[in-house]
C-alpha cells in the first residue's frame, strides 16, 4: 500500500486521548494497541493481528525484519518518541539533526521516520526519488503545524501585499514544524526554514535581505528569537488567521518588524512561571532550562533555553550532582534522567504528559511498516508532490547553508 500523502494529516487530539496519556502517577507504560485504542485514541487503523501483540512479540518481529532488510532501512527517531520506539532507532536527534541525517542518508532505500508528519515530509524533500520515507502512523501529525494552512498563509501574504503595495521587503520564515506547502511558500517568496536550533541565524539572514519578517507558525519561537535579537514587543504583531486582515490594522501591519503567526505548541505552552518558582523554592541551586516553544514569560524566567539537542547536550555535559528543571516533552526528560543518574533531572510540569501526536508512533506500527517492506510494500509512504517539493527544497537548503 503506497499512500501519497502531501496534505496535513493530523487527526485532531481529543481531550479523551490526551487525558489517556497524561498521568499524575508518573506512569507512561506502553500498552498493547488494543488497550491504547480502548483508552480513546483515534489513530490510523492497522491489521487486527497487530492489536494484541505483546512487547516481546513486537521486539522479536522487529529484530527479525531488521535482520532481513539489513542496511537498506534506516530508522530515525525524534527525541520526543517514547523509549519503546527509540530503542529501535539507528539515529536520534532534534528536527534539525534528523533533517541533516535524512539528507546524508544516500544508501538507505527505506527511511522509517519515527517522528511526526512534517519531519517525514522534510526527509522526503531532502532525499532522492528512489528513497522511500515511511511514517509508521499517518495520524502522527503536529497540532502546531496544522495551525498554518496553505490557504490561510497565502491569504495573509496577499493581505500584507495589499497594505504595503509589495512584499519585496517581507521575508517569510517558517519553523520546521509546518507543512511542506508552507515551506514551499517561503522558498518561492525569498524566505527560508528554521528550526529551534538555528532560528537566530534565520533572523539574521532575513534581516540582511528585507525589512520585515513573517514568522510561521509558532508565535513563541518567533517572539523569543526576536527579543533575543533586541527587537521590542512593540515592533511585533500577531496575525490571527481566523480574523479578517489577521485582526490587525493597516498601521499595525506597516509598523511591525516581525509579524508572528498565531500558532503554538500545546505541549510547551503547559509550562508556567509558577512551576519555575516552585522548582526554585524546592532547590535554589536548580538550573531551569526550557525549549523556545515555551511562552516568552517562561523563557525569560528560565536560566537557559534551546532546542532539544541543546538541552540534551547541556545537561549531559553538566557536572555530577547538579539539578535541572526541564521545560520540554516528558519522554525526552525521563530518558535524560535515566541516562544521567548522577544528576537530579525533572520535568517542570508535575503532570506527566507526552506529546500526544508523537505518542501515536507505537512499536506495533513500526513492525507493520517493516513487515510491509519485507513483502515489497511501501506502507505509509510520504510523497510530497514535485512542485511543492522543489520550492520547499529551496527554503530548506537556505537553512542548511546558514546553519552549516
Ligand atoms: P526541536 O526538535 O527543533 O527541538 O523541536 C521540538 C519539537 O517540538 C519538535 O516537534
Ligand atoms: Fe508539535 Fe509540540 Fe508535539 Fe512538537 S511537541 S510535535 S511542536 S505538538
């Protein structure tokens, strides 16, 4: 089964599904698919034989398939994947590192992307046409990426042009967490892609070429990066795609140096300044480190901020005995704590809550796509259509060039 899927695919997360995975007792045990479906998830359907498989049966199946397929398959895992998936990854990384790896993976015919839809699309754009990128569960999207649709972004661009008379001086930057069509819009219009590890360089690149930035779709990463560049909040405006003209006046559009799309990450906006205060009250020696998808107040209150890779690296290199309050996704924080038993590492949010869309990659889905490969089937192949791919590649190459 080949599925040419270029549109955004996220099945919206229901409250029931989110609450099925948010735990106050610290328990994040991977259940059988049947149990997870019973807990209220609405993921892509898989053949019934996968529903009741035990973790041991899945592990045996994956090991067998990997041996049969050999080096023709590479499994990439984003840091937010659950441990039960990460254990099978050949390479792990943040969005930037994984996109570079995909671009450098020349020999693998099959790239199994354990992450979310926009990451698999990016891998497809950066790899050759004889390589197949598979996303084990098509429902693994990103709710933030879905907040910017191609139509809304195109309407916004036209509106800005109607106010300014031209968009020549407006440079669009899209966060990696966006659909391929949004990346293509940026490529076509003199802009680029960034990730949380190179947003500052993307701002420099853009401001050397234009007077204004349209930043998509995460307002928080955009605001945090702009503030770090010395741009005042008075020189930023937030574009609400649900309102005519983004809810802005002509004056506001003309004045803004940075127009921020009104998108956010539902995981990172859970972190609060109160949680930081509580962590410091417990231990005044704790260092607070957060992801830049957190709100500006949280980033300002933290001691440090950076991409997932930066957080991992900083804590791994820290001296034994240090204490770290971390503001990012729980699967990564718990793995970090397990890998650094000589340090006190905890998540700022007392409720254990994974990214519900990342969590949609279950080991049984990994087995399903691997068994498909053995049978000569490209299950859940992500194929970005050629024109979108060409334009998006321009924006991605600009990022790869500035980020090195
Ligand atoms: P990075 O991988 O760029 O740190 O981003 C985190 C994230 O939210 C991925 O969806
Ligand atoms: Fe999207 Fe946030 Fe999940 Fe990242 S953590 S995939 S931005 S919802």
